[in-house]
C-alpha cells in the first residue's frame, strides 16, 4: 500500500497559526500581563453578603 498523502491546506493552516502565535509571543501577549475575560457561571450558587461594610457589631 502507498502512504497517504498529507493535505496541503492543513499544513498551510498550521504554518499560518504557528506564525501568528510567534507574533503574539513577540508582542508579549503570553507573558502573563493579559488576562482573558471570564464570564462567571450562573449555575453555581453564591450567597449574598449580609453587611457590606464588614462586621456589624464592632465592639
């Protein structure tokens, strides 16, 4: 059996993605300064705080 030929389009896409990632690394996008914005899940229950200022009885 002959070996399968690789899809040239997939190879080109991979090369483009690698070049784009290298450009992002050079620009500093992956050095920890930029945080992705995360939308909090509404499925988990979070209890509301009773008093905004902290302890109510500050004796």
